[in-house]
């Protein structure tokens, strides 16, 4: 559908998206306000600035932090020319983006950390002005980073509490444990995460997919990167975020189901609508 993809933001997830997509014959153009982040991207075509990237791209991926989001939206507003915008910013709704950009084709995606190694769980939804074709295009991109699941937008905060924060729950339990012990725990963790996903509104099938892919991807991430569980956990947990809210419950002896409820509550509090 579209071959020329512009990626704005080359932090951890932006880099991961670039590395996975460049294997699939897309023409990729990247830009980051911090030029150091694009210097060591092997094979990257770097745009001079945001207007340059937008002029040369057919679709845009916004891989930027929520705190930088509004400024970037205002910068791209007059250069989009009906191009689809794919946002991976946590907690930012399609309605919020449309409020600033107008009648733009927006797809919201929430990948999780194992997407960096192609074992991720990415949840997608479309905005008011995006077509099924736009959604399927975004899905085809993120299929390169692992499994994908299309949701209604009102379930995206719930997905944050399961697949987004899920690796953190597993790594918290796994700290100091032997890799074999972690693998043996996978089935029990998957079952518990599935039950927790059902408790916040997912269908049985959705819950099973989210839990299974999140568990398998999280374990594969440890094996592939050779990070310890503690090191990997630090990459998922951000201060004041959803994973931290859930871990506070677990550390007080709460169940995973209760922890997931806390993560969902925090995701809703942080969401920009």
C-alpha cells in the first residue's frame, strides 16, 4: 500500500521499528531532534528536518515520548497532506491527536518491550477518520515486530495493563531466579495473566493471545539480550507509570488480578483524551 515510511523519533522503540522494517524492503526515512540518535543507525536515510521527512514519506510513524508529543503534532500539522499517522505514544488517544491535527487518518499502536527483538505484542486501534485499509497497513508494519491484535480504542488502556506492563510483572517475580526456573513458571504466569485480562474486559480469546504472547516474548527477550531480570525490569518500569502502580500492589502481597486493576486505573489517569 505505502512503501515510503517516515519515522519521527529514534529512541528505543523507534530504533526497533526501523531495524525490523528495514529487513522488509520498505524505503525508510528517519528523524530525531537529537542527531546522536540517528548517527549509528545502519543504513538509515536521515531527513534534514521534519518538513523534509514529511514531504518524502507516504506514511508517518510517531515514535516519540508523550511529553514531547504536542509540540511535534503542531510541527507536522501543516505538512501531512492526508498521510496516515501511526502513533505509538503511550496513553495518547486518537481523539487527542485529531483535536490538534484535525481530520487526519490516525492509527494508534501500543507495542511492548519484546517488540525490540521481533517477539512483541502490539495492540492497534483506528481513529475516526482512518479506514480499514489504513488499519490493515499499520498492522502489516507491526507484524514485523511480533504478534498484533486489533482492539476497540476503549480497550487500549486495558491492553497497557496486560501486554504493556506484563513483562514487568514477570521480571519482578524472576529477579534472582535461574533461567530454567523462569521457563518452568511460564505456564502458571500465562494462566494468571489470562485470568487477569478477562477480569478487565477482554474476551477469553483476546486474553489468551495477550497473555501467551507477552509471556513468551518476555522470556525470549531475556534469552536474546542476556539482560538479567532486574535489568530488564528497569526498562519497563517508569516512575509514576502503570507498571510501577501494579508492582506496588504485588509487593504488598496483592494478587496479579489486583495489580492489573491498579495498572488499568493508572493508565486511565495518565491517558490524554
